[in-house]
RNA sequence: GGCGACAUAGCCAAGCGGUAAGGCAGAGGUCUGCAAAAUCUCCAUCCCCGGUUCAAAUCCGGGUGUCGCCUCCA
C-alpha cells in the first residue's frame, strides 16, 4: 500500500502504527453554513479511504471533528439573529443529513469542539508552560519561532513569506507567523473561562485535542483538503510537535480542489453550490462517480454535464446487476478466475495511492463480463457478484434494492404490466398503430418499453 | 516575490522507460414490423523545441499555456 505523503511530497509505503489497525482523522466542517460540493469531495474521498482499509482487513478508527465554535459561526449567528449554538446545531444537523444522503458512512467518533473545552484549555496551558506560547492581553499565541520544525509539513520557510502584504500586521505578535490559540472575547460574544480570562479557542487547537483524544498523541493518517496544509495542518502539527516531539500524524493526505468552470470555488468567492442543492438535482451515486473518476489529488472541474455523464455511467453498472436476483449476488464465494484476477487488479490500483479512476475501469470490465452472452451463466453471475462487492468498496450500491426494484406502488406496476399485455396482443395481431400508441403513451409517462427476443420488459426512465 | 501542480481523442480520464485503460458522445453491424433497448466492432501517438536511451506520453533542459498555495477556506 503506497500513499502520497504531503510531508515528504512522495509516495511512501504505508506502515500502520499497529498491524491491521488504522487510526484516521479527517477534518470535518465548521458548521456555519451548508457545506458545498467542493467540501463533499473531501468527505467522500476519506469515506472511500476508510471503506478500502476495512475491505483489506483493517480495523479502522475514523475520527472526524465538527467545529461548532468559531468566528464565522458567531458572524452567521448575528446575521440570522440567533444564538451561536442554534446556528451550530442547525448546520451540524444539516451536515449529518447531507453526508448520509451522499452515502458517507458515519465516522467511528465525531466529537464537537465545545464538548472538549477543558481539554483545549489544558493543552494551551501546557504550551504556555513550556514557552511554546505566550499571552498578550488575554490572547494567547503560539510561538512559531520556538519550534525549529515549524513549516516542515507545508514546505514553507516562515522568514521568506511575504508579511504585511495581505495580512494586517498584528503588533502583539512576536512573529508574524504566530497564530492564535486563545482569543479574548468581546462583549456579547460567547466565552469560556480560562487562565487568561474569558474567551474562546482559536482555530487549530480543537483538531489536535479531538484527534489525540481518540487516536493517541501520534496516529496514522491525517487528511483534508489541500488548502488545509497551510496554515491549519501546519499549525496543528506544530502544537503536537511542541508537546510531544512527535508529529501529530505520520501520513498526511490532501485532496485537490474542485473548480467551477476552471475557477476556484470557495465560500468567500460565493461561486459555490451547496451539496444539498446538487443532491436535490442529481443522484448521489452520480456525484460519487464524478469524484472518483478522477484521481483525488488532481483538481477537478465541476459541470452539470459531467454529472449527467456520470449518472449514465453508473446506470451501466445497474443494468449489469439487474439481470440477476439480488439475493444471488450477495454470495461470498466467487470462483470465476477472471473475476478473481480483476479483484487483484482492483487492489493494486487502490494500493497505488488510491487510483480510483483505474479501479472504476475494472468495474466496467466486470460489467462487460456480467453481460457477456458468450461466457457461462456461472461466470456472468460471478462477475456481477464481484461488481457488487468491489463497487461497495468505493461506496456504490449501498442500497441496490431501491434502484433495482422499480420504486412504485404494486398497483402501478400491475397496470403497466396490463398495458404491456395489451400491446403484446396488438403486436400479435400486427396492429402496429395500436401497439405504437401504447408504447408512446407509456413513454410520455416515463415508462420505456424494451422489446427483446423473449418478450417485452419495461423500465422507468427519469 | 517565495513555493507547487497540471497540459493525453469531440468531452471526462488512466498511464510513473518497452510501444496509448476506462467512461460519455459519435460511426457501423446484428437483432426488431418500425423504433428504442440490448449486443458486437470501430474511433488519439500524448502542448512546442531540443537532449539522454536500443526504446519516452513517461527521464533531463528550454519554451508556451492553465491553475493553486503563501489570508478565512475541503
């Protein structure tokens, strides 16, 4: 298993801290708004990382934070004329809903920042006590100059950074790169009591606390979007290094950005679609396919046309599956040698820094095998089984029954079958006008008739 | 100014020194009363210029173009 480690900028052989166990942390949202389709890429990707490790036999402990106190939440609360907690609650609930809708499995632990306030304060206190942090008028800053390794993760040399150009200089800081650990509260702002007075945590510390709480002081993989490398992850790592001398995580994985028409999407540029909006319009599996069809580290350009294409592609998987009874597909043992070989290929793709694009190509190989009329019935069935099995590793086919069985009341089905029988009769009588009328009328209702050598079947089309 | 990524068919996209996966679209065949569906087949020499090598989309040098980070951000 090789994966690209941001820290070293190379693919490295993955060696877990403990055999067959993965301790994984991926940054979750700050809940001040609905998350957008770009965020969805990160959540979806690390969902696949988790699924794949489980598939190859790891016991995975997956932790994802929900940051529910932050300047932006306070701003949003002012805007919505609500308490910051109500805002955080609302968007945290929406986050969970949207993730479920996207087919993202629940993390093992999903702590919230406000639940670990004593631990956050204790951590900052330790940093102050060891001279890695200092207080100025109720604010506490991390002293980046106290840590020789600062900048290592992101490959930045702090002295070479442009300072003062786009960042207002903060005269209380000893060094421009120093970052806020604790922020004194202004009147009417939420606060927690601390040794430095009333205030709230800055960004970064909550992730250190929440990850270490569940995963230990140094764990296997830490992930998130590429933009988090600096400053967020650099600053998280700095705190961990300062405390224990060990990096927070040994492997750092970062997914590339999503662009809209070639331009960066971001909350501040306001050119974003929420995942919620896109989910209203398109199938979750189409969105998953769209993301996984490109390597996770590359930038990806979002267009509606590509989602539509993806949806058609996913359709082909289901067309291969629907020839078989669902119960017969869930058998564990698969014997067809070609299928087993493809499973090995699938693993070697995924073992190569999660090459999901190649992995998907293998799903299509299986699709073709499952439909190949020249191979034996057993082999076709096995191919469909393998397709289902490997597709699930990528998070597809979580509820195949809903897509495979036509989702409509039995009465409607019976009526369609009835119309179909009338048409079959008309065709037997060579009454083409009548049979074509039935076909066209049903099509207008979204029911497509497919004539085959063994008779006519129907499908619901959207 | 510092650091980094990318450039493959109409579109999306793999490829990591041995002669271009896969998907969408398109073309053709079979099937069909016709159509659809299904199925089979076909469809690129890899931004440009040099170099290394028996061999390069893949390595090196130089261009050109696009994008990102250095500021809240997945």
